[in-house]
């Protein structure tokens, strides 16, 4: 997620006991939930290229009355996570006013309010903006598989807003010494990244330290890490969506290849090659899911015309393996 200040979270693997509790919680809890295999919305599972079915490993349809315990609200106070730039800088707090569940949807807001002090380990700052982000950090991680989010973005064509559906490594310093400063040596998968300046255009970004000996090549899909600058400059590559409706964003993560889809259309295929690492590194470690409503920066920075509050609604999050 390019607009945020980079943060390094406390490393750690997902304990089996935590995963067991999380699975029970997300599927309702109790002995019946423990006995029932997750079905990802009760729908027929998607089929892999080899003809076998994907197996559901995580599913939240947001049908409850509150945020499920498999999710943690992002907090600037303990992570230093923030988006935007002064004077448009978002503070993230553990509050339902910006990250909540109602009406069958996860709702992530960015709001403008009276000026307040945002607690930040990197230095407290004054702001008027409060935003929402949630993740499965410490609750659910997975290496490889199919991750899918159905979401509706803020209904605006005014610049200033950014939304990211992404995967982040549970141990984000695992490959800390494998690349130069400025890249993500342990990897990051922004499988959907939207900027209100570029209406109806998904510009995903796969962050890793590119092998300088492997030039980006649209013919072989080598190191095609983003759809920018042209979303449809190759046959079959469609990254567009409709910001007035719900859209489905999918990533199929395989050893050595990451494929991104928008509403079932192929957006990006990346046969990645990272600096100083052999494939499938760095994307061979457990990652967790994160969903973020953010403020933009630079040419997509907020203005007096940016609408507040703005809302991203998530219909479901489904993961298969």
C-alpha cells in the first residue's frame, strides 16, 4: 500500500490454538461449528486449473452485529500506521465509528472531525481525520491459495481517497537483508488498490525487491508487479471496475506466480523474480489479510472537495487453499 508510512510489525507465527479459536468464531462457535467444514458462503467452491476444487479455509460474510473476533482494528497508537500527509493525515483507532459491522457488511470509514491529537510512537500529530482498517494479524495467516474480497468503494469521483485490499507477511523481517532500502524484501501483496483520482481503475501493486537481471516483460509475465501505467495494454488484461457497485477482487497466489482478477477478469499475472532470492521467495511465508480505507497523497491528495465521511463496504472475505 504505497500511500502509507511504512511500518514494521512485531514478527510472529500463527499458533495452532489461536487458529482453532478463530475458525470456531468465524463460523459461529460451538461443537456444530467445529464439526462442520467451512464452505465459504455456502457456495460451490471454485475450481483450480487442474480441475480440483479449492478448499475453504477462512470465511466472513459479516452477517453479525459486530466485528468478528478474527479481525483486529488497526491503531496508529501501537503500530505507527497512518495514511495521507499533513494537513490531511489519517489516524487509526480501535473504534466502531470507523470500522464496524452492520446490515451484512463490514464498513470502513474515513471521517473529518474536530482537531485532535493522534497518538503515534513515531511522534504524536494533530489531525482532523479518523480512518478505519482491519486485519487478521495474529488470528489467521496462510501461505499460497485463493483470497477474495467483494467490496464497494466510496461513490465519488473526487480525488483524495485510497482503498487497499492486501496481504502482509506475519514475519515482515524474514527477508530483511535481501534487498535495498525502499523495497519490501519480505513481500507485500496489494491485490486491489484504488485511488479516487483514477475512478474505476484498480491499480494493484506487488511489493518485493525485483531481480535487476529480470526485466519486466508482458509477454512472459516476468516481474509484472502492477497494472500501472496502462490497465489494458495487453490482451485479456482488464483491471477496471464500477465504483457505484460491488466488485469482486481476487488473488491466486502460487509458488512463483501471483495472478490478480477483477470481477473474474485477469488483471495482472506476475511470474515474480526477487533480488538475491530463489523463487518462490519472498512469497513463501504466511501472510495475513488487511482491509484499509485511507487518505491519498501527492496527485491523489485530499482537497476541499473530497467528501467526508467516505465509506468502503465489504460484503465478504473468503480464502481457499
